[in-house]
C-alpha cells in the first residue's frame, strides 16, 4: 500500500530586517512580514516498514541515552572539581599548635 503524499501550502515573505526570504506554513503578514507569494507543494511520503520504524526509535533512544550519560559525566566532573578545590583549601589552612 502506497503512503499518501503530504500536501501543504508554503507562504513566502520578506521583511525589512533581512534580505533572506521567510518561508512558513502559515501567513505571517500579521507579524509585519510582507507576503510575496504562496505555493502548494506535495512531498511523497516514503513507505515505512515496522522494522524500519523500530530501528529509528531505537536509534533515537540510543542518542538520548548517550546525551544523558554525557551530561552525567560532565556533572560528575564538576562535582569532583569542587571536592578537589575543597581539599586544596583544607590543606592550605594553617593549623595552630
């Protein structure tokens, strides 16, 4: 079974602040952009097998896992730096005899 094409209208705008066109899926003229043109586009949607979908989900989960591990390592390193700074201060404090 062929997946249906995705059809949408694109709104092409210009504004006074940039020479680059602004392409949106809605009319932004009420936000100060000049509507230049509209264009209807159709994009073929690929057929997705359950296996492909599962693979993409697993890939996304692995990326999330790596980000969490990386963030945790950064935080652990920051905490270790704080501990080491405190140890240095403690060693430098003169003791009274």
